[in-house]
C-alpha cells in the first residue's frame, strides 16, 4: 500500500474502535460453550488465552497480563469449593482479570512517580503485523485513554459484553458504563485525529 493509502486508512472512522476490537475478538474465535459443568482445568484450557488477551488490552504488557490471569485462576482455585454456580466461574474470572489489571495500573502509576516511564512498545510484532494501519492507530490511541474508559471499551467491543455485564465486571452502574463508553469513544476519535 502506498503512503497516501496508509494515511487514508488511518483516517478517523466512527466505527474504528468497534471494528478493531471486533477484529481482535474474531481472531480469537467464538467463546467456548459452557453448557456442561466445567472443572477448573476445563476453564483454564478453554478461557485462559482469551483472558490473557483481554488483560493485554488493559495493561499493555504480555508478561504482566499472564500474571494477572494466573492470579485470577489462583483465586478461583482457592474459592472453588464455595462457588455456588460453576457457570458463573467465567464471570468471576473476567471480573478478577479487570480488578487485577486495575491493581497493576495503580502500582504502575505509583512506580512512575519514582522512576521515569519506559516507552517500549510491549505489543508483540506478531500481534501488530495482524492489524492494519487503521487498527494499529486505534490500539495505540486506546492505550492513551484513562483506565476506566479503556476498560469499558475493551470489555464492550473486544469482550462483547453487554452494559450490564460490564457494570458487573467493573463494579460501576449501567448508566456510568454508557456515559463512560460515550466519552471514551469521543476521546479516542480526538486522539486519532491528532
């Protein structure tokens, strides 16, 4: 693609965020069915990579994302006996990943107060190669959003969650989810226009 074609591809489109995160979700394939009762091993095998990719979009660091997901599964293992509904385990894991990612971002912010932030791009070359220039621009702009706005957009468009599910996973009201998503989309489009 020639230079003008690349620049045109990066032009801000109203549905860029949805297309990019939906594209990433499509790369993952359909979410595994949870019709039959699952063991912890089944959950790990079926959902681990999807949760890691979710965490990567939230914390922007593959190794840290792996740690967040491992902690979520460890917490589920500790509480497995007290789990009333095995089908709710995926929601528990998703919420644990969001909360773990928040903790990482809080610690990272505190650490930045004492040391200069690193500017290395933590995304793998393979993941960036799979994205078009427009998708790369969206993912880069997404990384610049405030954490709550990023969470809501990632859970909505990558996680394909409803407003109610996002509210449950993040611990905020449905109305806050809706207004945060609207503000996040506006901020994202402004960031991409610059």
